[in-house]
C-alpha cells in the first residue's frame, strides 16, 4: 500500500516534469531570424551590426557581429520580448523624461522586457541581465559573439520565430570621454552610470524569407512561341469539342 | 408536313454522329494541348548542361565551406559550445546599402539595385525590373555578418534578364558589391546549386550556416512550367566576403 502510493507519487512527479517538455515541442517551431542592428533613436552611437538567431525547438543559437561601439567597455546584450510591447525598436517619441536620450526603461514599451541575456558564459536567463562581468567588452569597438545551446521557454522560442523579439546591445558613451561616466544613475542599477546601460544598438529579429523566389518569365525558355501557339490551338479545339457536345445534349433533351 | 420542322435542307447530323464528332474534336484539342504542355521545356537559360551548376538534392553534400559544413535543412543548429569565447566571424563591414553589383565573369554590371521586402506571405519577391538585381532589405547588407541576399530574374517575357548567366558562375569567381559608403565588398563564389522550388532549402539559403559574412545570388532555372508561368527550380550561388 505504502509502496503503491509512493510509486503513484513518483509517476505524478514524472508526468509533471515531462509535461512542460511535451508542451514545448508542441508549441515551438524551428526558424531562422535576422536582426539589422541600428543606432537607437536619440542615443546616436556611430555603430551598426547584425544578429542571427536560429531556433530549433526551444534551443537557440545566437550569433552577432557589431562594430563602432565604445571600445573595451562591457556591453550588456539581450533579447527582449513583451506580449504587450510593440515588438519594435524605440523611437524618439519614447523619451518619456524628455531629456533627449533614451534609457532602457523608456524603450520597454517598444521592445518589452529581457527574455534572454546574451552573456558569454554562465546563466542566460533574465536574472543575468546586468551581469556586467559576463558580457562582451567590444575590443576595438567590435563584438563577435556566438553562443549555442541557449534554452528558452516555448513562448519565447515562438515569439522569436514569429519575428516579435528584439535584440538590444547596451552601453552608450554620450559625452564621448571614452568611458562610462556621468552623474545620471542607471535606471536599472543606481550604482552604474546611465551610460553603461542605455540602449546603443537595436534590431527586430525578423523571420527569414520563406521558400523560393519567382525570378523568371519564361521569355528564353526553348520554343516559347511555338509552344504558346499549340497551347492556344489545343485549348480552342478542346473548347469547340466540349461546346459541340453540349449543343448535342441540349438538342437531345429538346427533342425528347 | 413533317412532324419536325426542316431548315432549308441543311444536312443534319444524327445525334450519335454529332456526339462522335464533338468528342473527336475535343480529343484532338486535348492531344494538341498535351503537346503544348509537355513541350521541350528542358532547355532554359541556366540549365544543368551549362556546366557550373551543381545539382545538390542533399544540401549537406556540397557545403559552401570546408571549414564550416552546412547543416542540412531544416537540421539542427550548428553545434556551439555553451559559453564559447569570442567567435571568429571573419571580416565584417559596417552597415551600408549596396549601390552597384559587378560579376565580371558572367557579364553582370548594374549601377542600381532594387530594394526588396518580403510580401505578406513572407516570400521574397523578384525585382520588378528584369534588368536589375534586387537586394533583400530585411537581411544583412552585403559585407555585414550573415547571408546577404541578392535576387534577379533569369529572363523576362522577351529575353534574357540580369541573372541569365548565373548558372555559369564558377567556384572561385569574384562578385563585387559597391556600397553607399564607397567601400567595395568583394565576395568569392563557394558553390552554385540548383533546387526544385518545392524543396528550396530555406535555412541553408537564408539562415546563418557559416558564421561569416556571405552573399547569396538567386535566380530561376530548370524547366519552365507554362501552367504556373514559373520556372520549377531556383539557382543559388553562395559566396563569402574576402
């Protein structure tokens, strides 16, 4: 009796553990996405880049290259998504404080919260969003980042495949003094200057094109003219024959 | 008087004869139509016999780079160790729109590229102008990390179009893209492959399978299907930034 109860309990735990995986594979789709990373409005970094996320089930591989960032300074980078967000990069109109720059919080209505922390090592959950010592430091202003085996929730994988997630690389040297400085504290961590966390580059991870391209009109296909003529002739004769048959049938009915 | 009105003595077919005649006409029409449909459609511009086209039904059989074999489509993502150090993504240029395309070995020289955006179904359209290549604005700019995509027609209604000779492109050939910032991104061709559109390897063409700045040149090929008005194959050239 006792043994049976324990077995039942174990079975229940097993089912509970298996269930999320089952739901995950049912919901998540495979897909390839690309983001063109452009300077965030108002913050004006002279940088650019691209990021690609390959989704296989609930596993991501993220690869990104960027240049023109503040060199040798940590650049936190995340994938953002919010069910209530606009799923796009922020615009100048998102400057709620009116101070002429956009901080990370002001971008949330556009790109939502953090769903993946693109750290170089260790945890990749939102909890590592500000783990400054584990992000790329952009030697020479360039980031060359790749990380695979990133596990995400099924709804996050789906949002990425659906083109609703946004890559943001943070860190803006507003005053151009070559380091994160200034008296304005970060909206995310008051012990850091806002320069360390303000969004620098942003791009929506958009789904890659699906399938083939129709890139020919057949003007050089062999025998085009003759074939077209035969098509018309054949179609015409076919129509004539069918038409005559219809007429015969009508007459047959009329005389019956 | 006859019980049936006769019209000016014209000879009438009996119903049976009329049915036979109608059927014969229809059959003849169908037969001629079949000839028209079948047609000698296997000799379009960039057919396999134009040498350099490598038919590769199994994408993994002809990887664009020996160093980075492509994953089969839609295969697993490339294996990357968790917590890998800074990746080697090769040469990468900043973002800048392409303004000219030159492929000397197949006579392509265009000073204009049409911007191409996906349609509502997520499909990449071909350029509206048969004489111009088009570039996919949702992808990397040529020279940036990832596969930049340039598509062009193989022919128009009246003759060859900009990528008529794409199937002749040889491995090792140069492709030059001039960009708005004045830089010229030079790519070297790794492979030229042909796929049935129904088996188009979306992930291999548009996904990141090589971890470097690449270029995809896409046009049509294979037989021309007159019922759809489209070629049945796509030809894709793969090249990497040098």
